[in-house]
């Protein structure tokens, strides 16, 4: 079994582990119907349209 020759320092260990936890910002696209930003491939939360068709009725919902 392989055994390390030297102890791995805390700085080297922590720098190796730090790159795993970085989060990416979610991708956003403009809705072609209303211009509001939304997640791609999802119904627009503002107008209820997806791919040019109204999927969810959004009028007078409170």
C-alpha cells in the first residue's frame, strides 16, 4: 500500500478542498414575451409564457 513520504500541510490540504464548494450563478435568459429574466427551459413566472404559448394564466392572480 502506498504511504505518503511527507505530511500534507494544512494550507495545501485546504486549498485542494476549497475548489469543490464554489457555486455557479444560475443561468438567466430574457423572456421574449415580457423581457423579464427567467431560468432557461422554464415557464416565465411573470407572464406565464413558454415557447411563445401561454401555459399558465397569470391575469389578476393575487
